[in-house]
């Protein structure tokens, strides 16, 4: 458009600069910047407030990575069931043998799987998280494979529904590579946290990566809403409720909450680094805010720190022992709740001694037993005369005898139960 007298300037033209060699104007109709020496002293009102910081229009990405993740996890589960003879383990064992252990009707040992899946031995052979195998047999590939395995059909369906609900929308906004990198790194870091803080326990499942997606949703809120001083349209409260509920579920036994928390932290930090969006500012340009740039800088440092700590923990026994010396950290994985009752709803010792377990007593001994198919059964006798064997049937698993049984099992058994 030719530049004429000031009165010839269209009504919807906004002056961007009022000083210097020449004023620059933004023509909204044509989307261009115009040099206008005659208008260097003219000031036109900025765009309406509702037009400021609007997200730049972007063509949605097709969620290829989420589809690959769902197909990969499903294919791996089919391989698990093939290894298990195409049979689901029973939801519960039909009877109890005279020795107190669960068994089938014919008296053979029984291993139940409430998630409708294979035996623990099958999952261990196919690549479940097993710190003994990782550190002592150098089977580092388990850190990757365990994130694509699942303990049962129910476990698989729940995680894949979460990928569809969270991952697809994120990938449509941020693309294949960013979501893919976040998903994989969250799974790896969550596994390393579980290996360090929950040794002696087999874990499988994409839960670390799924919680990484939850963490990345928080990074989206922080980067693209809080950094612009608004929560409008962020879904903050629904995300808060979702996070609290899932974290509370993780405090129950038979759920590897260290994987959940590790994946969540990694997902949030990686998301803060990768998930910032450009927005249209008051001058009509697509740009990042200063706050967004600062968040990316510091989160990049945190990503590097997480990588260094993970590598150090993987290579150094001293670093592992340092983290395991944290007495409070076990409360991240399981908390015994006594709300409205006089004894806990569950025993957190189950989180350390998985399988079909029982604690019984007689006049002389307190006996802790665990039975697992294709693995040496765990059985420990503790004389009642030992002060550490103080046992109360109403104790709900908090007695010293059960704690000692947990420690003994973690050291001696290499086959333990799957975690979600």
C-alpha cells in the first residue's frame, strides 16, 4: 500500500515505533510493516487486551508417537502371554495347602495375578525391572524394556487409556519428537528412581512415562499460562484433582510409586524445557516472554542434573547407598492409613515382600511366609523369646518381625512381584 498523508492511513493500522529514522506501521489487513516517516509522532492505540498474547495458530500434529507407544506396549503384552502359554493367571487361588501356602485344587503351587496377566517369572525373563539383574548381571536393557511391559490386561488398558487421554492432546500441540523424547526420558528416570529406592522388587509398566505426561501437563500450565500471568483455559483445577488422586493411589502397597514420582518429576522438568509456545505480543510479533526464556534456561540445567545423578547412581554403589539411607523416602512409596479405624487399612510391608504372603504365629514361633511360582519360597521363623519378634495379631504388619522378613526377602529373593 502506498504511503500518503497522515490522514490517508487506514483506520486499522497500528504504529509500532514513534521515534528514529522512520516510524514503522503494522497493517493488519495485509500483515506487513510499513515505513512511514510522516507518522513518526503519531501514536495509535494498541490492540484490544483480549488480542494480546494469543497463542499462535498452528496446524495440529498427528499423534504418531502415541499410536506407536500403544501398539508397542500391546505387542509386548502379547509376547508375555505367549511366554505364559496363552493363559492368564487366576485372579485368586482356589485353596490353601496344609503348609499355609496358596495352591490349586490338585495341590500344585498357585500364583494369582489380580491384573489378569502372566507369572512373575515370565515377566522377569522378558525384561522386568530387576536391580539384581541390572547391577550384577549387567542387564541394563531392562531399564528400557520394563517401561513397555505390563503386569496384566487391566494394567495395560488403564495405562493406554491414560496415553490416549493425555499423550494425544500433547502430541497434537507439541509434535512427535518433543512428546517422544519426554515419554522415553520420563520412563528411564522413573525406572532408575525405582531401582535405587525399591531394590529387590520387580516392576513393570508404562506408568513412569504416563506420569511423565502428567508432569508435562503441569509444565504446559507453567510455561504457557502462568508465565503469561493467566490460568484461563489451562484446566488447572481438573489437572490438580487428577494428580492428587493418582499420587494418593500410589501410596498403597503393590504400586511402585517411586516410578510414578520419578516419571512425574522428569516429565515436568523436560516439559518445561521443550513445551514453551510462542505467542502474539502487543506488537503483533510471535515471540516468547522473558519469563518463558528464564524457565527454559533453568529447567535445562535441571535436566542435565537429573541425567548426571542417574548416571552416578547407576555406576556407584556408594551413591546408591547414600540415597537408600533416606529413612523418610519409604513414605513416598507407601503410607499406612488408620483413618476411621483402629488399625491400618493395609500393611506397607507388602510393598517390600510381594507375592502370596502370610504372617502366622504359634506358642513358640512367629512365621513369615511368601510363596511364588518358579522361585524359592520365602519363609522365616522367629522365636517369641526374641524381643524383635514382638507380635500382635492386630498390629496390621507394623511389627519388627515383619520388617525383618521384608529385609531378608529383599536380599535373598530375586523373583518378586510386579508393580504397576
